[in-house]
């Protein structure tokens, strides 16, 4: 049994009703000046932007309700040609959402790179981060600026480690651990890595976002200078904390940052 598609070859009541609705809608759009076809350019640029962020073309088609051959034609055709407005609107409405991608999909590595670099600025070395991820340190190359993509499963793992460690200092109980932490901080400082405080949760994954090195980072830097100055007079951490209205843990953390 064939569906009632509104074909002009069919004379049944349902197909006639569909054709009548289509005709009324078409005339309404004509009266209101709504175009049936629009230039391809904006939709094509949006599709390429989504793919550049790591969203597969097949996933874009599924979300937009557009078949894969249409996506291929959109990418191949010149942006000046016209395309059905319904298809263009559907493609432009697709939002990038990493959570909807499969674990094996390639996603933009920007957020993962910033997270690894931010942990290094706190003193976490690549071997320590890799151990938390359960991978070999030589395979953790996401900190390099030329790394464009990373598998979503690895990006999720890095995010989980970052969420756990971003506000924690690495172990420094032994001479070797202290040396590793100092080396990581020196490497991060010379490489220009941004600390966790420079990123918000809603900006760290955005390639177009810039680090916020404003009040919070400057306040911590000024606090470290004051703490070091007070320590030079023999003040204890508890005395400095009372003087500055902070906790002793905050004073110790700032002293480790200044080391």
C-alpha cells in the first residue's frame, strides 16, 4: 500500500487535501514575501564550521533531518546557488553539542589542550596526567598547538581528570616529587600556558575564546607577593592568614605557586 504523498497522479481525497494545503501555504509565503529558495552560502559555511569542530557530516544530517547525499551536495556546490529554504533553515538550526557525538568521533582538541596545559601550570607533569588517564605519556601529545582533533572518549577522560585536579596541587612529599612539580611549573610558565583560573567551564572548549587573565589572576599574583613579603619578616602561615583574612591552606597554596 503506497502512502498518500499528495502526488498529482493520485485522485484520492487525502492526496487532494495535501495538495490543497501545500498550495495554500505556497500562496501565503508568496503574499508575505517569504522566499522558497535562498543562497546556499550561509548554510554551507555553518556545515563546514560544524565539521571543523569535529561533528561528522552524517550526524549533522541526522540532527537536521536531511539525507547524507544532500549534505554532500551542500559541501560541494558553490555558495551562490539557491537551495530550498526549509533545508537551509534546518541546517542552520543544528547546534554543536559534543555530548551527542559517539565516543570514536573526532572532536576539536582545543579544550583538551587547555586542560592539560592548565594542570601543568599547577605542577602536574605529563606522566602524572597520563597515569591518571591510563595511557602512555608519549601518546599524550594534545598539549601541542598543531594537534587539531582528539577522539571524544579521550577528550572525556581528560575532562574528568581536569575536573578532579584543577584545584589540587601535585604531591610534593619527596624530593623527586617536588622536583617534578617545579619542572612542570617552569615548563608551563616558559611555554605561556594559562592556569585554570583563566578559563570558565563555558569558554575552555571554545576555540574563539580568549583566556581571562584579569582580576582573579592578578589578585592571586598580588597576594603571593604580599605573602612572600610577610614571610620575609618571619610571620607564620597562621599569622599571615589572620592578617589577610584568608585560610592557612590558601597561604600554603600561594607559597607553593610562588616556589
